[in-house]
């Protein structure tokens, strides 16, 4: 990625979509994929930055909750009820109508299976990224999620009181079965819990010069109307990164400081 010229840039309006080929799978296997997705959807939100989770303004437009889609149609929102509704589907059209009740803009998009465009299901939730590690991990995760869900026994539903740590262990023990991916997303969850990203530069693990030049946390930076840094940026790489930061920043106070540095 670093060798590509001109340098790739991403922002919060972009996503990283992964299509998984399910042409060899029958309806019962695709149902198991959907059951596991509904089962672990809330947990998988914790793998994502806040802008790519249910409840964000972006989610309402581009990656709605599949569980909510099912729950609205059956008028019940328990894990058990959603699980049973999916297993009762008699054909792919019924399944897609439950999972994608208003079209393709869901975290897990199955519309291609009814339109005939291509035999894939699409994971739409991940944020745009130029990080090789994130790309590699998410592609592997999506493929293992589908292939293992399809070949293993039908999943059971969670009791409603199960917490995220319990679900995390269950997901990687019973479905993903990849220790390296487990460690990657364990670290990813911890990082997202600690950080308060100020822009898409931070979210995508690119050099954030606001954080680098200010030793205190970004939340304190927002609260300080008179930041200590007053120097101009001299190096072109710093100026370019800061301009990228400025383009994606929505905090007025931070934008003013970035403009001062430029």
C-alpha cells in the first residue's frame, strides 16, 4: 500500500466491502451464516470505529442492522425469536426478505442471491482503510465466518444476558477458529475502547499530527481553547498529513488549530 503513487486516501464516507462466493452452498447453509451473523452482530460492532456501528448516522444510510430487519418483521427482538424466524425460511427469497427488508444497505447484504447478479453475499460494515493488516484480517474473517458457519452444526441462540466478552470467546472458539485473528480483534477492540478518534486519519491508523504534537489526550485538546503548540509545520509530509486531517475533521476547535499549523 505504501508503494502506491499517488498516495491512497480514505474518509468516513467510504467503506471496505467484502464479497464471499456462496455458489456452492445450499439454503440451509446460508441460513446458518445468517443465524450466526444475527447472533454475533452486536459483538462485531465492537471491531469497528464508532462511525461504522449501529446507531451512527452512516449506519442508517449504508449498513443497517440485520437483526433489526428481522425483529421488525416478526415483531420480536429476542435472539431466540430471530434465530427461529431464519430457520423457518423455505426459500432464498424469504431469507433475503427477512435479512434485507428494505434493500441492500445492510451490514450483511444478500440481495445478489435473488437478483442473480452474482452468487455472493456482501459484508458492508467495515470502514475504508489502506492498512494491509486490517484488510487481510477482515477478508480472512469474512471467509472463515461463512465457510465455517456453513459446514458446522446449526448454531444455538444466545441467552439474552450474555456479555460481549462471552460472545467474543464463543465466536472465535466455535466459528472462526483462528488464533491469530482472535488476537488481532482482541487488540483491535481494546484500542477502540481506549481511543477517541478525532478524524478518519486516526481511525485508519495513519499519522495523526495533532496527537503527535500534543502530549495530552485529544479530549483535553478539544477542551483547551489555547493550545500550547504555535509552530508552523515545515516538512511537506507533515503538511500533507495535516491537510488530510483537516479535510476529514468535524471539530471546529481542532480545525482552527490545524489551519494555524498550515
